[in-house]
């Protein structure tokens, strides 16, 4: 679908953006301004945040060598030489190997030069493949950490057996395409996937509900109608909060924060989510003019949609 869209695009730049992502009002202008100042830019990636306000490490990754892929499957991918590019600070900017397909900005001519996305991949691996093709063509991939985008990742990548199978399948295609064929490596990856499935099932069985205990619903809105609707849905206190609460970085904990985008900007919402992410808060967003709120309390599970 992305290849088809790029084929009919007319602009100098294209931006690959997941449908389960939300951008701020100035995201594209800021990204374009940054990209214009980079020589030999391959693709530009940004700080991806999940529905709880936490950073998603796949925003910046190192080249997935066989060793790194194996360690990732075993849950041991840490350090600056691991699967994720921890050598570049989350809020900083720098040159990295692999970007996330949830947000990739690049020149249309560069995308076409390297052949776009390889459609042999399914759900996983096409962003890794494209990033690597850009590097092989002499371009530089950059991470821009001061620009944030919300990605409800759990909707597209639940950590189940299917996820592990797809990751394994993607790596098998990647190594066959870019590395010399190695049956031992392919077999080893398959064994590690089986082991990872066993550990995952044990983790799921032992995992407790990590959703925060909510004492109130804090609604950032001027809409009396929205307040009434939410009061009918939730059985805990629902109260309004002014925009100054956001701007002044007021302290609040154990709250379900509902942001009305007709009242508070996405940029302000993202800032609050990052600031208050470890204070037992959860977050929901009402898109402009919509009759529902959406959010997610775990990055590896499906999110929550409430209609009213």
C-alpha cells in the first residue's frame, strides 16, 4: 500500500506514517525543517511514544545482525551494541542504522532509487530492509529525538506467538537477501523462537494487571456535553480541568486524563503524557469533533475505545 501511495505522490518529500499514530500540529513542518539541513539524508525518524507516555525503543535501532536478533528474541538486548540504539539518547538527535516504519520521512526520489518497500515482508521487517538499503546506497539515516509522535503500538504488534513467528520470518527474509545463506543460523533462529514462546507464556501467566488504580477522571475540555457523557460512563468522580493545568505542569496522580483535542493541542497532550507517565496516570484522547475517546495502558495489548 505504501509503494502504491508513493507512486501517485507528487511532493519532494514523503512521510510513511502508521494509521495507529497521532502527530502534533507542527510535526511535519518541524521534521521537514530538520531534514532539509542533513546532507545525504536517507530517512528521518522521530521519538515514538506509546499510549502510556513511555518511549518506544524501536524508534532507533542498530543493524539487526544475527547476534543482535538472537539476543532480542531471548530478551537480552541491552547495552549500546544491542538491538536498540541506546548510544543515542532518547531526546537527542543523531545518525543511526534502522528506523521504525511507523514514521519515516524521506525524499520521494531517494525512496524510488532504492526500490521502496520490499513487499515480500508481512507486517515486520520492511522498515529494517528499507533502512538498510538506504545505508547500502550511501545515504544516512537520522533520528530526531526532540520531535514526538504517539504510536498506539499494541494495536499492530501484540506480543503473542504470531508476533514471534512474524519476526522470525522477517529476519529469515532479511538474512537471505542481505547475508550469505546460512542454514545453521536459520535453524538457530527457529529454535530460539520456540524457546521465546515458552518464556512468553510463562511471563503472561505470571504478569499482574499493570493498569493504574484510578481515583478520578480528569477531563481537559470546555464541553459540558462531553463532561456529562463521561459522567454517565464512569463510576468514579469526573471533573473538568482547565488548559492552565496543562501549561503549568500541575501535579496530578492516579487520574484518568481525558484530553479534548478541540480544547488542548496534540503537542500539549504529548508533553503532559511524557511528564506524568510514571505517576499512576492513564491517558485517553478525544479526537476533534469525534464521539469517542481512545487510549492504551499497555504497549503490547489492544487499546481502549469508548463511544458516547
